[in-house]
């Protein structure tokens, strides 16, 4: 394994720097914005702006790389991301922060796609699965580390804005210093909604609703934690614990979904999410221990949904289309991510912190009802026809290149690289 990782260690380091910076960037803005008195709606728009930029980055990065090459494109992305977080410190207004967050989302998607393209090109088919697992683990640790970094410093000054910019710049060093030949062109994104709906209505509608819920929480969880009285150090933990719980939940959920109808597993996980949401709304906990316990349950549920949906969609996908299916679902998730923070921001502005969980409960309630209806209309996939469940990183940080890296060479001849 060491011999396999050594040639790609620089790329893994670049990805780790990128995700560490992203973890800082994604948390310092709502924390500092709350301290500056920004409204919940304004802070929700940060998530909407980021999602718009991220979706645009997934669409336009392949063309940019085709024109100027991987290294130059990656350098542009890293530089602009560093500029955006520093400019957010200079212009402390929501009017400036929303478009700057969109720039950050665009650059983050583009940079991640380039790193993943490089990894996919450097790894052979036999070791691709293990490398993808290590890559996912590195990104999870780095992103969580970036968020937890806020527990050791003063968020009222310039420190974390500067630190985020430093790590965005550090991310370009491994690729800029690489002497290897550039990889193949990036995966192009195509969204065939008719094909996705025909294959699996549950996957298409479900991933949109999960995008609403997950993005709302990912953007406004720090705002909720602050408004119920948690300290800044706890706010960072409140944002990190759910992701870690979701990562741990994927293995048992994946095993279960391989043994029964994945739609029933999705319903069960959504019910668990609603139970946690109802507890937040009814109990309105203010102490640290109760909030962290409930958010761990909540995160275990919501961050385990996307891989189940993805596996269910691939069960119904035609041979050779898994990358197209994964990329399409990721884009639909992105569309939901545009709407989620906006809805939750309005909800929190109208009814208080609990508006965040009312938004998620509405999305998960619709998901349960629609999935149960589809179960009554369509028989489950035969066990022999199921694809293998793949542990997936949070969709909020995934790209079409992530799908190519995860699925290996199965679809590359059909889907990859039009140049």
C-alpha cells in the first residue's frame, strides 16, 4: 500500500490543504457574520451563493482546463479562493460576502476536480478502490481539522481569514511542483433529468430534498449553535460532529442497504433524522451535552442518505452510465443546495433558531412520503442486480471527478474526456 500511495502523496497533501482551508472558510463566515449582527437570511444566502458557485465550477472547469491546462487552472482557482476569503475580511457586509462566497464555491469545485482528475489518472484500476477510501478519509480529517481550528483562536480578528488564505495557497504547491505529465481532460458534466427520472424517481426527487436539508444545516448550523448560547469552541464541534457521525454511519447503513430494498433503508434513516429534528424543536436544548448528542444523531442520519440514494440510482442505471448518473445526481443535489439555505434562513428569521430544523423536517417528511408511494408502485431491485454500495464523501464536497475516481474504469471509456 505504501508503494501505491507514495507517487500520489503530493496530490493527497494538496487535497488536504484545500479541504482544511475549506473547513476554515465555511465556518468562519457564519461565526463572524453572527458576531457582526448579520441576519439569518443574509447568512443563509452565503450557502446559496456557495452552492451556485460550486455548481458553476463543476460545469465550467473542464472547459477552462481544456484551454489553459491543469496546473494553470488549479493555480487560478487557489489564488481566487485565497483572494475571496481575504476580501471577506476587508468587506464585512453581506452584500459583498454572498458573491465572494460564490467565487469561493466555484474555485473549490474547480480545484477539487483537478486534484481528483490527477489522482484518477495516476491510480490503476486494481488499487482505485483503496485509494479512493484513503482520499475520502484524508479529506474528512482535513475538513474537520479546519473547522476545529476555530476552537484555538480568536474569531473576532483576522487570524482565520489569513490562515484559510495560506492553506488555499499551500494547496497549489504540490501540483505546481509536480514533474509528471498532465492527466487526461476532466469529466464533463451532463444532467439528463429525463434519464434520471426514468431510472429512479426516488433518487432524483430524494437527492434534491437531501440537498435542501444538508446545505441548510451545513450553512446555518453555526448560526443555530450561537443563537442557543453555545460558546465558539462548541460551535466548531457542533458543526464537525455530524459529519464524523455520518461517515461512521455509512458502513452499517451500506451493509443493510445491500441486504434489503434500499428505499426502506432510506425511509428508516429519514425517520431517524425527523426524530432528531423533532427533539431539537420540542426540547430546544441549550446545554452543550444535549446539543452535541442530538446533532450527532442528526448528522448520522442526514449524511448517510446520499450514498444510499446514489447506490439505488446505480442499481437502476444502464451499464456504462454510472459516472453520468452520479454526476447528474450531484448537480441535482447542488440545485437543492441553492434553495436550502435560503429557506432555512427565512425560517430562522421568522420563528427563531428552530426554523433550521423545521426546514429539514419538511424536506425529510416529503422524502418519506414520496419514497413510500414509490415502494407501492415499483418492485425492489433483485439482489443479483444490485451494484456495490460505495462509501461516499459528503455530496457538498463531491464533484463529477469524485464519481470517476470512485467507480474506476467501468465507465471511463464511455463517459470520460471529450477533450
